[in-house]
C-alpha cells in the first residue's frame, strides 16, 4: 500500500493574521489548515457548496489537536500541507503541517465528520466523495 498523497497550499501571512508583535496569532493556523483542506477537496473536483446541494451533506470539524513549533511572521510565505491519515465511512482524519521553507511551524491532526446538512446528524460520506478521498 502506498503512502497517501500530500496536498500543498501556499499562504501569505497578512497583517490581519498577526498579533501586535507581528507574529501569526495561534488560532489562525486553524484557518490556514482549513484553507488547505478546502483547496485539496476542490483539486479533487469536490466543491463543498456543490456537494451540499447535490448530497445534502457537509463536513464539520469534530476534533483538532495542534502543536506549535516556531512562529510565522508578517509577510512570510508558508506552505500548508494536508494528507488523509485515516478514512472511515463517516469521518476522516487529516494530518497537516505548516512550513516556512524547511522549518516546521505547526502540525495538526484534524478529524472531520460528514453530517446531514439539515440535522447535523452524522451520516456516511457519499460514495462518489468517499471514492475520491481514497
């Protein structure tokens, strides 16, 4: 079995991403990770709004664990990675990292669940999406 593919997304750090010291505010890494997951899905042909309309399902973050290693700063260009480390019928776990060059800034494990868009009750990931995620 081969290693899962890793998606890479570039992010520029803007003033709005930083605290008064010009360092990326810790919660903003969650935004960077979300953008990478969303762009990865888009690269697979899975638009989240189109998926909601077509299947009546949405993905929600159920759990996130982040380790912060080094600070990112104003104007840095960072690369945020996303890779599926676990795929179940109703949820998946992403392993994600934020890099500045060769320097690891932060890493996260994010569990995302599939839910009915109307009730927010857990449901199976629709088969076409599930197949694309494998």
